[in-house]
């Protein structure tokens, strides 16, 4: 492969840094598989794991193995010969998005499973709070979907290097909407491969996420709900505002690795809060519902 024209300024130390980052990532992934399999086998042998939990954990382990294959498939795309020796070799944004989505799915499954083990019943001290939680759930589910789509769109920003397309905010350069957002044919390619469109999409989705979470807080502020649910909604609003701030700061600073990493961690944190909120407002068991009073006792 002839990429010396692209990376002619790279020193051997620069290459070593990239190599060891990649190697450590692979070893960490394999180590996670071992750290999952060993205690799972032990608890399974001791009879501590029910059939339902065992099936769920087995599925998560299989997804973890599949994540390794997706990672290999993603890296393989970056080793293909680019169109010219001056083109930057990059992994496929589609495969990068698949790798990130798979990671988020596995994390969400693990977190939900862990919450179900330590909190088999949601916090419900009255039927009024259960009713309020059901109303929150109807809003929290679509908002969670928006959060997830926005996070995945960030993978296309990274995969297309779209973070460097326009490093201004709120406008993109001198305009609100760039003229080249529909220059690719067929039209659908623009949403996944056109750097201008990919960045515009991410901005719109991020704004929609912030407004949706704000709307979730607004429409639930007067509901009779458990204090834990109210606190979670407030924390989610604060995290959404912080995540947008991180995103804008990353963009204006020309995407330094430190801020880019913090922005990705912020997306995972926001998703964690949404998972926790959805888990907290789920419907209680029939036996618990029958034991609840109409209104919570106040001290």
C-alpha cells in the first residue's frame, strides 16, 4: 500500500502509539469476555442463576463475541486500498456505526440486567405514583429512541471526519444550511457519506434530543411521581445540556481527542440515565400492585 504521501510526517513513535492503542483495545475486549465467562460459569454451577437470567446472560455473551467479529470487519475496511495515494485511508463509517451500535446494545443489555437483579421491583409506594410513572414511561420511551439515534449518528460524524467540515456554531460557515448537502447520488448517500449533511444531521438530532428531554421535564413537572423518578428526570436534563455543551466545544476546538472522547462518554452517560429512568418507571408486579395504597404516606 502506498500511503507515504498521506502520512509522510508520521514518526515511528507515532506509529507505536497507534499500534499499542489498537492492541490494548483488542486485549481489553478479549479480557472482558473472560471476566464475563468465568463468574457466569461459577454462578451457573452453584445454581444461583435462574433459567430466564441464564438465557439473557448467554445472549449477552454471544453478542459480545459478535462484537469482536464486527470490530475485525470494521478494521478490515480501513486496510483496503483507497482511490488514490493521497486519499486518507479510513474505516467504513457504516461499519464504525455498526460497531458502536453493537457496543451500546451490549452495554444497555448488561445495565438493564444488572438493574433487574438488584431492583426486581420499581420504587412504588402508592397507586398514584404507579399511575404517574406510567405517564412518564409513555414519554421516556420515544425520547430514549431519539437519544440512541443521535448517539449512532455521532459514529457517522467520526467515520466521515465530518467534525472538521464546519467548525462554527450555530451556523455552518456563513450559512445555516450548506449548499452541498445533496450533491451525492443517489440521494440517500448524502445522509451517511456527505460530510456536510452528516454534520448537519447530527446537529439537528442533538438539538432535537435536548428539546425532547426538556419537554419530558416540562410535561412531567406537575405529575404525582416518586421522588427518585423526578430526580432522574432532572439529572437527565442537566446531562443533556452538558452533552450539547461538550459537542459544541469539541466542534469549535477542531475536534481534539480529549474533548471528542469526553463527548462520546457523555453520550453513554446520557443513555445510561435514560435506561435507568425507563427501568425505574416500569410496571410493578401484580402482587405488589395489590398491596399498594391509593396515595403514598407522607411524614
